[in-house]
C-alpha cells in the first residue's frame, strides 16, 4: 500500500524551460510535505517543504504547490538547469516518520 | 568533512553471512535513522533512534539489529543474510524528530 505515489518514473525537459514533478498521497493525516533531490552515488538532500496550512512555498527557482482536496503536490523548477538532473523524491509526514515516493528521474537537456 | 558518513559504501557477501554497516554523524543531531531503498526504488524507514533510544521499529525481520552506542552513531547489524536483503541502505540524522533529514551516501549491499 503505497501512500505516496510519484506516477512519472522520468521526465525530460529542455534547459531554461519549466520542470513540473508531481506527487499524490492517500493518507489525509499527512500534514507536512517535502521534496528531496538525489544525485547518483549520493544520499538524498532536502530541497523544499510545505506545511498543510499553506498551498504554496517558494525558494528561488523551486516552488512547491499543495492541493489538499486533491491530495496532490507538485514541484516546479523554473528555469531548469542541467545541474538539476537528478532523482526527485516526494515525502510526506503525519507523525514521527517520513513516507517517501519512488522518485522521478529528471533529465534537463542543454 | 562529511556530515553523515556510512561505511562500507559497497558490500558484497554470501547468503547466510553476518555483516554490519556503520554510520556516524557529526552534526550534533539527536535522532538517527536507517532507511532501505528496495528494487522498486522506494525509500522505507527501518529504524529510528532518538538519544540512543529506539523510537521507530518498522516491520523488519529480527535478523536486523540496530545498535546506537551514542547519539552520533547508529550501526546496523544483519544476521543470516538473504538474497532479498540486497538493497541500498541509507543512514540519516535529524535534530529532534524532524522531517528534514540529512542522509549518508548509502551502502549498496549485494547478497549472492
């Protein structure tokens, strides 16, 4: 029973364009959501987060949107850069542990 | 100076062996975790320790035994390794019971 789903295994985007990564969750008790970024042979690193009391959080080129009624969040990267090529994990928290999705591989082409 | 370091990075071993993975963090955090990334790429929590006390123990076979000698270390010992244990194991830490985790670079375990 996967409570956090990232239905797109991969995404390819041209440099300078917008990258949109999506995430769906099933547990309505989740109240905090995060995105982690992972390069090969490294551990995931925290990127951006959003609390369930907000519907948008922005940090530089990265913006996370939360739609609680749809149990959906998305990460927007504008403009996309080749260095953004990585695996992006969505994660949700509703207690004392994080539940991760399976990740989306983002490739930014120059 | 690596914040969360785990060793070894690669571990290849035979079924039935016992092995350990070590983890150390120099961030002063009081909570440490072990995650497993399986073949489907999901990151799943296995254990969490806060101030050396076990606070999360997911449905993990008792062949897996975490040991936290102090707040800065959380080691994972695995007995009687099985083929299905092959995965990447990540150690992580956080300040308090927090969602903002700092991960190690992972240990690729291959059981032959």
